[in-house]
C-alpha cells in the first residue's frame, strides 16, 4: 500500500465526517433560529391575550355596577 492510498483511506472518511458535522451544525442553527422566532410570536400572542383579559375584566366590572 503506497502512501497516497493510505492518505486516501484515512483522509476521505475524515473529510466526509467533518463535512457532515458542519452541515448538521448549520441545520441545527437554522432550527434554533426558527424556534426563537416562534417563541417570540407566542410571547406576543400571550401578551395580547392577557391584555384582552384585562379589558374584559374592566368591562365586566362596569357592567356589574
């Protein structure tokens, strides 16, 4: 086995694994950004629901007087 064959036998799998790891990290980063976006939208919606609940409570108090 020549040195070139040895380098290919060791190098190609290493390069393949490292490439797969980099691609996975990029995908995980994208998923993380998507989740953060969804959480911020959910927080906004939760705030709106709480605001509506407060407004309804005020209206109910006015109606009971």
